[in-house]
C-alpha cells in the first residue's frame, strides 16, 4: 500500500480527536461524584479546551487528506462537520433525524437523514433507504 504512513496518521488523528471530544464528558461524570465544588470552578474551561484541541486535530486530518489526495471514507466524513471541523457525535454535539419532504411523506425513497451540528448549526443531508438507480443512458450503452 503506497503512503501507508499517511493512512496511519489520518487514523491516529481521528482517534485522538474522538478521544478528546468524548473524554470531557467522562471526566465530568467522575467529577460530579467526587468533587462537586472543584467541578463548579473550572470544568467548563477544561471541556472547551478539549473541544478546541479536537477541532484542531480534525483540521489537520482534513489538511493531510487534501494535500496527499487521499479520499476519506464516507463513514469518516459523516462524523466531521465541514464548516467548523468539530466531531459530530449523535446526541452530544449533533442531532440526527429522518425527514421526508415529499407530499405527506408518501414516498419512502425520499427519506433523508439530517445531521445538524450543534456548534455551528450546519445541516448535512444523506439519502436513506432505497439505493439510487443507475443512469438509464449508461444502462443502455452497456446492454446495447
């Protein structure tokens, strides 16, 4: 595999960003049970610092992939906000819902998964359900 070191760097950056984004919540739960007074003094600053570090790492991840022309997997791209480079974890830093804008929701193939980033408000939309049909012109060329 060419550029194996770049793939491993991208993987490491994503893992580190995920850890930093989720570790703040774990530490907060531990602090609630052990140090209620200490938690009220500086917990918000610590959590904000970890989130900013997570965004910085995801920015580096995007930069490495763009500069080396490595395509990120769709699964990985769905977890990163394009606008603010924050990690979008369902329920914590993003909200997910399935929306159907067709007439009275009659068309099941029109279901769309909407993921909204809580940090910047950006909405990502992904088709859900039935797979798209291939272009008819391409199908005719292959068969004809």
